[in-house]
C-alpha cells in the first residue's frame, strides 16, 4: 500500500486508511465484510468523521472497498489475488546503437481511432482533464490578446508561464526562479534540447531499462548510444549497476525518470535520488531528469525531484503539462541548470519559439488556482484505474503472469509467461481492435519479449473489460500453443 | 520595376502600370506632375476605369505616385535616387564549421521591446496580419472542440490543414496531396527535420551567401559544415559556382530560398530553378527548399517553387504561415518527397506532435477563403514599405551605400561603405533604441562586415523615419572617422 509508507509523516486519514488496508490485506476483513461505520470508527480512533470519510474514499479509490448506498462500506470482491511483480532485468554490459521500429508508429496511430481499445499509447482520457475549462480560457485569451497572440514569444518563453512553474517548484523540493526555466514543445523537446546540449552523435549515455520508447526514438535520431541500466520495478534505476557502468564507459549523461518511470511506474526513494545526483556530480556528468509524471503520485506526498539535491547545476529537469492538462497544447519546459544558455540557443535554432497562446492559457489556468484541486481528483481516478486494470489482468491473463505495482502515473507493466510473444500479441490484438504497447519497444536491444505495457488513462468500462478479457485469452492461447 | 518584367503575360493593369512607371523613370513625368485622370486614361487606352484604378493603386504601392484627395494622382517626391545594388559576393572555396554568436539573440530579444525601432528581427507587424480574425476563429474552435482540442494530433499532422496546403500547392506549380505533407512547428522545425533526414554531423551542405542567420544557427547546432555559394542580389544562388562546388566537395544536400531569399530578397528565375533541380537530380543530392516568403511576391505572379520541377522526390519543400498569418501560432509544414517516412518518424521523436488547436484555426481560416484577399493586401503593403525604407536609406545613408532591390518579402539588404562596421553600428544603434541585423550574422565566415539587413515589416511612421535618419548619421560618422 502506498499509504503505509507515508503514514508516519502523512495525514491522519492516511493512517486510518493504512490500518484498514492492512486488515484487508491480512484477511482479517474479507471480501463482502462490512467495515465499521464512519461514526463508530471516528469514536473508536478519536478522529473526526471527515477524516474517516476521507480514509474510506481513499480505500475506494484504491479499489479495496465499495460504498453501498444506505448501507455502508464493504470489502470489494477482488476477483483474483494480484500476481507477483515483474522481475528485475539482468544488467547488460555493452552500449548499443538505439533502433526502434515502426511498431511505435502503429501504437500512436491507433490512439487516433476512438473505436480501438486504448491500452496502447500512454495518454489520459480527455474526460479526466479540465478540457472545457482550459479551452474556455484559451478562447477568452484569443479574443482579447490581439497582436500579442500572434507575435513570436522568443526563448526562454512566456514570463507568466515561467513564473507559475517556478512557483510550483517549491512542491518538488526546489526553489527555481522564472529565469531558470525555458519553455518547450512538450517534455520531448525539452529532453531533445538537453541531449543536444550535453552529448553528440556517437557518444554514450545511460538510460533505464525498460524505458519509454519515445525516448529511445529520440536517442536513435541523434545517433547517440545507450547503456541500459536495469530498473527495479519499485525503486527505479539500479545505482550499483550504474556506478559500475560509469567506470566502464565514457558516459556523457544519464537520462532517468525517477518519479513513476514509464513503463514500470517505479518511484526512486529520496536517498537513492541523492546518491544518484552525488555520484554524477563527482564525475561532472549531467543528469537529464524527466519528471513528467511527478504530479501523479498515488501516495499522499508529492515526491521530490532529483534536481532538489543538485548543488552544481548538473541536473536538467524536464516536464510538461501533457499528462495533467492537455497533450495537444504541447506546453513543456526545462530547467537546464548550468546549461541554460546553450539550451536557450538550441531552442531558438530548432523551433524558434513555442506557440504563444497555448502558453498563455496554461499560465492563466495555473494562476487561477484550481490546478491542485484538479490534480487531487486526477490522482484518485488514475490510482483507481490502475488498480482496476491490475485486477482484471490478474483474473484473465494466463498463470505465470506478473504485474507491476506502479506508485504513480497511469501505465501498467505486465510480464507474461515466456511462451507469449508480445509483438505477436500486439498484432493479434490490433486485428481485434485492441491496442497495446509491446515490451520490445521499451528496450534498445528489444528485450522484454514477453511484456506489454497497458495504458490505464481511461475510466473503466465494458470496452476495457472486453479488452483485457480478449488480451488474456489471446495470451493464454499462445502459452498453450 | 516589377511590373514591366511580368507585363507580357500579366494583366492589363500591369501593362498600364508599367507604361506609367516607365514615364516616371525616364523623367517624362517629374516629381509633382499630375498623372492623367483615371477617366481620361481609361478612354485613351481603351481599358476600363477599374483597370486604371488598379494600376494607379499599384503605382502608389510602389511609392511612385501619391493620391491627393479631390485632386488626382501626382508623381511622388523621391527624395534621392536609389543607390546602386549590392555586389555579388566572391565565391569561397572551402567548407567551414558554422558558428554564429549571441548577436542573433540580442536581435531577437530587441523584437520583444515595443519601444525599440523594429529594423532587426524579420517579422511583419501584427497590424498587417488578420490577427483578430484568426484569434476569433481560434476562440470559436477552442470553445467547441472539447476533447479533440486537448488530444494529441500525431504526425503527419491535422488532415484538414494538410488538405488546405495541398489545395494551395497548385498555385506554386505543384500538385501535392495531403499525404505528401507533414505539419511542423514553423518552417524552422521543417528545415531541421529535412537536414536530419539527409545529413549528419560532419557532413557538408551547400547554402546561399548571404543567408538567414537562423539557418546558420540550425546548421551549427547539428554540427553540419556549410559551403557558402554566392547569391546574386536579383537572381539568387550562383549555379555555376554551385556546380563547381558539387565537383569539389561531398555535398549531402543543398539548402536554398529560391523565392525572395533572406536577406537579399532575390528571386531565382524559373529556368534557374529547373537547372538547379536537374543538376542535383543527376547527382542524387536532395534540395531543401525554403519557400517561406513565396506568397509575398511584389510582382503580379506567384512564383513557382523549385519542387514543381522535381521528378524524383528529391526536393523537400518547407514553409509556414509565420510570415503571412501569425508567427506566434508556429504552424509550418514540409513536403519531404521520398524522405517522407523518415521525416514523419523524426517529427514524432523530436516534438511528438504539433499543437492541435492552432493547426485547426489556420485550416479553418484557409478554408473560409479570405486568405488570398488578405495576401493581396499584405503584398501591396509590404512592397510599399520596402520602397519607403529604400528611399529613406538613399536619402540618409552615406555616399557609397548600396541597396538591394527585393522582389518580394519584407527585408532590405544594405551594403555600406567599407569604413562602416555593421557590428559596431548594431551596438551603437541599439544604445539609441534601434535594432538592426548586422551583416556578419548572415555568413558562417562572418563576411558582410559592412552590410545590414533592415526589417520592413512595419508600416512607415515617424519612429521608422527617425530610425533610418539615426542609422544614416551613425554610419556617416563611421565613414568619416
């Protein structure tokens, strides 16, 4: 449970939630059992009714209990116990040229077709985002902006947006100023600028394994070589293996997603972040940190960024609003540390400027103050959706399947028995109108042959239910064949 | 005069305009002389009143005549004859690494300060653009788009926009289909994608000299080497020199702006375009064609693009709506010929997608049909502005100054006497609140030490008048010192 790890320093309701979750996990409270009434537990524990209500809401979000109208809260039917977690990949000792094929393009083009079950591309459903509010803000700005709306907004980008981002950086353990930030076309341009600032064609960088295929494509397009460092399903990049690799290769940079990596959903503990930053600082190696999922924590506390431990300007922090507000607005940013001037110049050379009006709209929404409220609701929904898909996989996938326990974000990594080819499963599923992201996409060496990543960005529905059942059946047929 | 060169195959009013212009040039009609009344000339020449009105409007636009209310048309006071044109730069025979310094950044940041006289960055005034109309369209779309407005629009980009671009391609001598096109973040991302598709770090490409400093920065950021081919002030890249260079260097691509190059405003004749395309096709060398100013012709006919002569898919045509609709919308595109799949994959790797709503707004404006009307007015305004700045330079700059005769676009290349350092002039002018783009920016070898480029994107005003006077005085002081 997320709750238990943060209960000590978390809120009261988190403690209550952790206690009840432990009772359920231990089997003390079983499927169908009624939980103590809100009023009764409130008296028992000497906490307010509101605290218990929030705790029970949290248990609902995590899929552990369900509320029955006029009756109370009951332990939910968990159709099958969750399978074990995926294994840690073995380290590899060689750098290799990165090459990812056109499967990624098929995953993305499937995401444009609303009739296809959307387990492929990692994208939150627009209905979970403040779509209408943001579009209304943009409309109002466009009507009143006049010439400012059509004029270039040259790098480092819109001051109002950089101010809002800087303001929020306190939550991540940083104290960025507006001038520390350069706005970009989504996080992907931010990562691109960072890579170009610190590495060249033929250079080697270290990355997590498995890692998001978009990053692999970017690295490939730059002709950069990658050493894949195994990533622990819960704790992220294996720093012992990294340290060894730093000794063996001339590594120009490390690219990592410490908070809710993609596809594992791993959360690197703070001590590990600190160790990573120090390890690289000793060698003057830049860390390119992708924090695109950092705001989507299932636990109570917004995790720190590795950059919060940076004393030498060597950490280049990248993020965007694509996962929390609007993928199609393409508003991202980077805090490039000591590489700021280089990044700003490269930004100008590559895309001249980011669109003006979309930056203005995001800045305005952040300024209005509803963003934190939105994030709280979004996190609850995503946690519930990940839990629901996990359960369905447990129920329908063949024996021997393993499932990650993401602690944030909205993707689920599934390791199937060795008989199941993920690439074949992708093809057969797509024939049946279901998109998944097959494991080999997530490795420069095309490892993870038996894994798939499932997008959990959409609310549970009959369509998704049908999708998981079909995937499980197809996988089962491959095991048997 | 533009008119005379296209009169043979142009409209009637062009013929009338050319005749009257010739009378003024020859001194038959002198400063202050009244032109024949519209009705009278109409009877004399046997053409309609509307034709004469249009001819006189054209003469006004070119700064040759002025209308006096209730009185008629008069030959305008031309304060000084235009100085000669700049000279053709000497060919250089070596490739060199491209390096352009931070002066470019100062030129761009000056463009954000409305108190600075805007002769620096090449940007049309928002008041010349359909700013309110476009912003209103965007507002209406944002209000009604719902989830489609916030969702990713993955490469190749918005179908409706690609359809509109394809529809317009007939005007340039092409017959592109929507699937030939990939949308981008402005023309700069288009050029970036093309360069990455066909050249690598350390490779050599051929470019025009002088050439836009943004292109030089882009080439520098990719570690590509450039052979500078001299560009004729009227006819563009010297193809004899290019042909020789192709024999001497392993040139991977040619990057050119055949229609209204920046900074010269040169227009490559159709036969030269055809020769260029054929010359490269024989050697299987791609041509990256930047047509960003193609719609801004001062003459009557929209010039063809070099791609219209492409039989082998080797021409990669890039453009955007940044100069004609909205720089800050960042809507550009590329027709990459045989490199389409590579470009589409690179686009995904670099910026994932272009913003959705701004593409929708531009597509809608193009679909509504007012774009051609807008372009006609914009061209007239820009031609008049270029003429006005040219005259002011003639009047105020020191003897020995040369001025280009751009046939489209909105920048003016000025070659000053050798005593005048353009970089010093830039610094001294900026101290006085005037921005210019100094010549050395426009060459990888920092040639053009005595040249400046003046942006003519803004309507003539006392501020601009003051700006040119001050620049002339500063330059004069340097000649004398």
